[in-house]
C-alpha cells in the first residue's frame, strides 16, 4: 500500500510514531552523552543498543534524514569511547 492509498488516519498515526521515535532517539543520545562518565560498560552498551534500535524505528517510519542528523557526532562504545 503506497502513501497515497493509505487512509489519512493511518498516515497521521505514522507521522505521530515517527515523531515519537525521533524524540526518543534524541533523548537516548542526550542520555548517552550526559551520563557517559557515570555508566559502567554494560549501561553504555544498553544505551547504544537502544539508540541503534530506535534509529532503525525512525528509518522504518520515514524519518531517516532526521535520524541521521540526530546521530551526527554519536560514537557507539567500542568505536572511540
């Protein structure tokens, strides 16, 4: 089903879901940055996995560009932390 064939209520819910995932991604990245020194390696890995999963949710709901913009400067554990 293409976007044009999708009922307007479904398009609205998709838009709301995309916004929810983008806000969640922004929050998780902020938490990763703000609590980097306080978290043990397992906590950092947990946040990194949540960030990766939420990024994919953003992509799945049409927010790839916005999600990539939010991910600018994010470096997962093991890649420089």
